[in-house]
């Protein structure tokens, strides 16, 4: 096989028209937010199936994901002391509704260290925590961890403060696939600054008020298709990303960008005749934003195929910025192998051993499957406009989507057709070591996601 000749064809396919951006705009404009369990999600999923068929993919279908859904109600903070004022807030996904009155306590970053030091002051109070990470902290402290630590300390509510200026609060879910037991709201940096200023001179008493909405059983579908011609027992490459979004924006970067890039990679590969010797699937996951629920369901429904999966390329938030990052989940041999290819495909790509337990590659990685997260490059940490009302198509670059799609297609081609590929699914002990080495075991236990018996 002449890889370079095929790659030239792929490049022509991708660069001759700007399909990924056109698909992104159409999807965001037609269906709006694609929150799991809603009509907007279901319509976008049906539209994606039609696109897959149009692009020559076969065995296109939906796979049911039963999950806990959630609907937004109205939210606000009614401050009772030191002043009687109402402040804007909005509910975080899985928050219960009601009126919850308590004093507020500032828990800053909400890290394990801060909670060990001042968590005792939190019992019976609402926790104010920032969405930022402590400077220099060795791993990312996710919102769900902060919420869990607040509950552990006996908090009665969770007030999650943005750090960016401009009254732009972040949304997000409070727990993995289940209703939260204490209320959670998000406030802008400006609201948080007022609350902190008042806390400096005395107690702040407030009501977290949420009317309507709440959690209930829901159904979404993963969207699955594959390139024609792949043998059933051939090594598999999965190109994927989450199709769902939060409910306050169309999720252009998070994660319309990953979805249209994965789709474009598959379209281009189909147009050049597929990946010799491999079976290439496209899986667009449901309910990632509610706790990686679609990817978990996929892994559970395809246990007999896990040994055959050579690589999962999970594209999440690839539409903004310049660089491309690939995190292999603490797998040095995989890092080396992918780095060797990326040196030829895109020298600036940052291929590293990083562990990211918060996107759809991770349920695969927990099963020892080689599964990587494809995202922005170094220096592009933080969510940007992701999880805000401003995650709209104007933030996304068309040429970047094309670049990422071509990189995904070339990597899929190279790894899928490599007769000497030596990386195999990891044993459970190796997965365990990977988690412990990054300090992720503690968090997974807190979340109820620890996959081992102990
Ligand atoms: Zn995402």
C-alpha cells in the first residue's frame, strides 16, 4: 500500500470543500442545544445518521442509552444578609429544585487540601467554590469533584463561581449520571466577587431558589456507522466524539467541532476506499455531559469487540485555537507509537501521557482499550467559551476543523493498516497502575466510578 499516495488523496478530499464547518453551522442552527434526552438531541442524531449514509457509511444506526435526564428550571440567589438583594444564577445540571436557605462559606478552589484545612466550617452551610484550579496543582480538579467534596463536608448547597469576567457563568453537571442531593448553581465572577466582599465583613445568608425542572429518566441514542468493506474480525479503529451538549448553547466547539471532524475523517476515508485491513467505525456518543453515559453504554454493549479495538480517537473541543493535543492515558508505548506518526502528519501536535478522565475515551481506557483524547494543543487549557452561552459557531475555525479531520483520517489510516502494530489491550492491573500513578483512584472512588473490587 502506498500510504503517501492515499494521504494525498485524503488531503484533496478534505481541502477541496469546507464540509465540516458547513455541517457544524447547519447542525447548530437547525437543532440548537443538543442536551441528552431532549428533542433537539434526537433530531440532531437522526440528521447525523442521514449524513453518514450520504457519505457512504454503512450499518448506520442508533444504539439506545437509558440515562437520568434533567430539565432546567428558573434559578436565583436571594441574599438575606448583609443586604436584601437578588442575584442572577443558574442551575447546574442534576440540581434538585426547591428553596434552600443557609449561610455561605468560601471554600476557594475546593481542593482536597483546602477542604482538609477549612472544610469543618462548611457543615450546614452553602459552599462557594471557584471553577479555577489552584496555581501549579498537579491535576485538573473537576467541578464534580468540588461538588462531591462539598457534600462530604456536610454542605447544604453548592455555589460555583466563574473566574472569567463578563458575567459569563459556566454550566456543567453535578454528578455522574445521577440526580444531585444538594442544590448546585453557577454564578458569574462578578456575583462571586460581591459575595466574597460581603463575607469579609460578616456572615452572608442567602436562599438558593430553584423553581421547576429537575431529574427524571430519559433516553438518548449513540449514533454508529462504519466504513464499507471492513471485515468483522479485523482490527477496529473508532473515530468518535460526543454529540450531546449542555442546554444553554449549541455547543459549537464542545463538541460540535469533534463530531463534524470525526465525520469528515470518515467521509474522506470512505471516498478513498477505506483503511486496508481495518474496520473503521464512527461512534457519536450521547450524554457525555451528564457523565460519559453514552460511551459507558457503548463499552458495556460491545464487550466482545473490545479486544479488537486498536485505537479509539475521541475528538473533544477541537474547533478553537491552533495546536492539537493527544493524551494517551499514561501509556508510554502508545505515546511513542502515535508520536512517531504525528511527527510526519503534524509536527506541532503534542502527544503526551496525560490522563483525562472526563471524556468519552475514558470508559474505553478503563477497560484497557487504547483510547486517546484528541483536543487542543498546549497552552489551550481551560474551557474557553465551552459550557457557556457563547459556545457558538463564530468561535470555531473552518480551516482548523479541516486540519483536525485530515489528521484524524491520516492517523486512522496509518494505525489501522499497520501490519506490525504491537500495542494490545492492557491488563486490568496495568489500568489500575495507570489510575493510581496519576492520583485518579481517589477521585474515581469518590465518584463511584472505581472499576475494581477493592
Ligand atoms: Zn466535551
